[in-house]
């Protein structure tokens, strides 16, 4: 499977992550600006700057089981009271003497579907808490989070866009809350581990949200999540549940679910980013695991900058 790595730098290479490609397109003038910053302050300064700017880019099984998140949710992440509009409605008149009802915008359709699951409402709460703009008409490559804004490719179905929003909301929450991995200060192994941990949590959010959605007929196509991955997550969850129940029959269901979620995320899902289940391409080398990818990101942040070109008379 291919997924796009959520990187710390806006690279010219395309990182492909599973079936959902999440590579942001740099803003106009960004490469030249970064080149000047690199020559003036070095690659570490560039990486530190981009770590603040770019993060790109992947939930109940039985209502109380491998399903809705059993970890405590911040009360402030309740259902949003406002809508962060970023696109106009797309409805048009029929031209037959009357006006047809406006077709709901993609954002309105996705937000309505998010509001049907606990995980979706959590994502809406994140968007509202941090005032995250979400662009559901992005025409570039993939879907991703960048500097507190979420871009969801307009080619995705409403179902896929809903699940991708759950994933990207996790990255946006990590970024806005100041918990993102800092490439300039963390040791290499710690940086890689922290980046993959956030990816794994984002995938679990998608899995938890996908279960009630597919039960009502939603499609996983294009979301980056497959039924096979959901089954693997559930297997790890239930195996841990059986172990905990046998060890302590008095343990509460809520505590069992909490521990099972952590176990399945930190063992099964995390392994997908190192065992080749999820691979990324970084502009040439194919089938690169996430541990290799983020290791290269850390290494590149410490590569001596290229010498400035000789200036000429203007």
C-alpha cells in the first residue's frame, strides 16, 4: 500500500502513501525563498522553518469494542458551533422558470457525514476548536495538512473525503497543540518514532470512523483504509481483550477498551509504517518505509547547505 508521508519540508519530490496521495504543492515563490534561507542560515534553519509550516500527507467495532475511541476526549472538542466556510455552494437554477434547491457544497456534505459518527464529531470539534480552514476543492496532488490548514483533493468521493478529514484532523490537532515532532531538536530515533506515532493515531481515527460508516453502506475506496487493515486492527484488539479479561475478570469494559486500543495502535498499526504495508516514494526511490523516509528527513535537516552561486553584475 502507498501513502503520502507527512513531511517536515515542502519538497519537490512526491511522497506517496498507500492509496491516498498526500503531497502538498508548494506556494508560488517558496523554493526560491527556501533557497535563500538555506544559503543564509543552513539546512537546519530551513527544516525548522518548514516543521512549523508543513505537515503532509492516514475507529466503534461493536459500539463499545474496537470502535469509537475509548480515550478521554477534551471537552472543548465538542461538536462545532460554527462552520469554517471555505467554498461557495455549487447549486444552480434549472432554467425552466423556477430555481432548483442549491446543491450542498462538498464541505457541507462532508461535514454532515462527519456528524454521523463519534470520530467524525471529534474531527469537527478539532476543526472548530482551532479554526482550521478545510479546502475540499483542492486540485493539486493528494490530500494533506499544512500549517494549520487541511487540503482534501476534490477527486475524492464524499465518503473518502470524510475519512481523510478524520486522518488530517489528527495531524492538525497535533500541529496546533504544539505536540508535533521537532526535527531540529529531537534525536534521530525519537523524531522518527514521534512522527510514526502520530501517523498511527491518525490511521486508528480513520479505522474507528470507518466502521459505523461502512455499516451504513459507505465505501472505503480512496480513503487509504481497506477492510483488510480494519480486520488486522480488530484481530490485535480482540486478542488483547481476551488476554486482559483472563488476567483480571473484574477490569471494567472501558478500561479494557482503552488498553486494547493502545495495544492495537502501538503494535499492529505502528508496524505498518516499518514493515512495508505502507510505503512512500520520495522522488526516485520506491518502496521506502516510513522509518527510512523520516530518517532521511532528519538527515537532510543536517546536511551542509550548498554554496551560494557566484553573483554577477546586474
